[in-house]
C-alpha cells in the first residue's frame, strides 16, 4: 500500500483547506484510516480517524472544525479543515491501522498565517 497526501497550502486564520489522502494497493487488512500532524519541534499527533464503517473520531483540538470522510470507490480519505488557527500549522500525514504503512509518506504542509 502506498499513501499520498495532498491539498496543503498557505491559508489565513479562519480559512479552510481540504486535504486528500489517496492510497493505492490492496485494502486488505485496512480497517482504519488516520490523519496525523506534526508541528515543528513537536511529536506527531493523531488528528482524526475513520473506520471502514465510517465511524469517526477526532482529537479534542479539532472537534467541530475538522471533518474526516472517505470515498471507498476512489480509495481517498479527506480531511476538511475549517476555522483554521495558527496552531494548526504542521505537516499532515495519513496512515492506516492496524497495519501502519512504513516509511511514512512526505505528508502535506499546512501553514496558517495570522
């Protein structure tokens, strides 16, 4: 399985972006798709998750602002990010569970300017 995250960019505070994670290869064993982020000098943290049954879970710091969704027919997982804050600035990555894909992809940079 290969993962390719895209859709990042520079946006002002309060703006929106939609990230995409396209995965290629077999979906066997993939139950959960996750979005993570890593800000400079900080550890990678889980942002949002979606199961094969479309159950979703969000970190407290994005609840009400971010929405994760998936298009199984296109093998794409999205992260709609609204009301962006400067603290959302980070590289965003996607990955799977229970089998985490290694190495991690390059991610996509999101920069929120005030």
